[in-house]
């Protein structure tokens, strides 16, 4: 019985909206309401897809710098390597490399220019194991050669210091003495070492202004470490096994250590991005709600125009519930036509942007990671937008349909 009543309501509502009679003012208003829903839906799909593209771009950029897994102490700064289970980690199936790292904030001086930077000491195989050599834009990753120590600096920091890889100027590295301090002589309070500029890397992240990589031996000498490290980086063969390997690594190292994957290493950044996406969705959904609210006026005018039809339906046996359902269905049809057309339009715009890169950044003279707005369409976004339209349509259509009563 319920299905028959719904079929009757759908049939009558469709005939009301798409009759072959001459178009009236109500028909025009219905089209305008559908266009409003179309515009709001298309904008929601396009903006969410662009945001997805931006998010993917940021994730790829940070993933090119951060290790698959990073192990640090929960409390404290450094830990001894002789008690750490390196052999168990290297024997773990799916692990391609385990690298020792010593890192801390230092002061760099180059040609009378100074810059605070994170000095990161790594092993000779680090570039190959991590894929870091792919980030080099100048020089090479040879950190030691003929007794000389070399450093690979981020592009922004190198630009700030105006580094010349072909020049004779060296990096002068300052670090506070940990074991012996002379407060009476500030000049003697720092260890000082020299690095030869060897290369420049670019990850298109904030790390390009914050990191200088060199050999782990150089950093240990500068910071007065013997066999300690500040972190251990684990690289895996297949990212599909990341979650399982992370659990196994956590079990091996114990509760005193924190094991973080790439997303957890940038937890604040990615939480902020997700929050921004939710806020954008909420704002655009509110705009869509305003557009759908036009249906209230449209249905109200349809109800006034169709008073004679309501009386005819009454004589034919339609009760108040059926009449209300007819006009509620009309409102939902208008919303769905606009919503579906908006999703198709949004998909088309995103597809064209993905394929032909129609909208670019700036005037083409500035260097960006990509020269166009990245777009990534997510089927879940389409589903969420459709459900949002459905819920709003039901609520908005229900309000004026209550005014449709039989005599």
C-alpha cells in the first residue's frame, strides 16, 4: 500500500512539474530553484576536489622527506645504540633499512650571514635507503670525501645564506657544549666545526628552511655524543604493510619508545588540514542550504496555483497525507534535479582541470610544485554531498507541503 501511495505521489508530482502546458511563472521559479541547487552542489564538489588535490600534494611533499617510521624516546633526548634492538628491526620482514640519526638545532654562519637550522647527522647509505637523493637539485649527497665533511642544505636556507657550492666559503657550525660549560667566557661556551657546502635539496616543504644534512660522525663530534642517537628511522619495502610493521616495531622496542608513521610525524599539520576541510564543507553546505530554501517559496506558489488540482484530487479520493506527499515529492524532485546536475557539472569541471590543467597558479613566472590547481575527485565526497542534499531536501520540502490541505 505504501509503495502504491509513493508511486501515485511521484507520478502526480512529476506531471505537475513537467506538464506540456504553457510555462507559467511557477515553472520559471522552479527552474531558478533547481539552478540554485545546481550551482551550490557544483561549487561544493569542485572546492572539495581541489582541497583533496592540495592535501595529496602536501602529503606527497612531506612523505618525500619523512621516514616511513621514526623511533624516538618518549622521555629524554638521546639513547644509547648498544642497548637498542637494531638487529631485530633489520631482520623484520618488510623492513628495507634501519638508519641511525643524531639531530639537534644549531647555529650556522656562512659569509657573515647566520641562520638557525636543524643539523641532521645520517649514515653513508641514508640517501639510497630513504630515496632522499631524489630531492637534490644541486651538488651531490656525498657527505664525506678525502677527509672533508660536506653538508646538504635545504633550498630556502641556502637561498637565505646565498650559498655558492663552487666557492671556497665554509659553513661554520656552532653548538652549545653539553659536557663542559664556561659561563665566564661566552666565546668558549660553544663547540665550533666547519662543513663544506656539498649540495642543495628541495622538498617543497617547510623543511627546506630548517635542515642541513651531514655525516653522523660529524654531528656526534660536534655535540659530544659517543654511541648515542636522537632517533632511529625505519624504511619499509611496501607501504601496504606499514600498519602491521609499525605494530611489530612497537612491540620490539618497547613502551619507552614512540614509533610514529609519516602522518603521525606531522600530526598537527594533517589534523589542521582535516579541520579546514570540514569547515569548508560546513560553509558550502550552508550556502547549499540557502539555495535549497528557495524551494519553500517555489512550493508555496505551486500550492497556491494548484488549488483546483487539489480539489480534484480530493474528489478522486486523495486524503490529506497523499496531497502533502505529492508536494513534498515535487520539492525533492527539484532538489534532486539540481543536485544531480550540479554533481555532473562539478565532475566535468574537475575532469577538465585534471586533463587539460585549465586554471594555473600565478602568471606562469613563479616556480611552484605544480603549475596548476591540483584536483582529486573522491567518490566519498559525492556520496556525502548527495546525502546532504537528500536530508536538506526532505526538511525543506516538508515545511511548505504541510500547507497543502484538501477542502
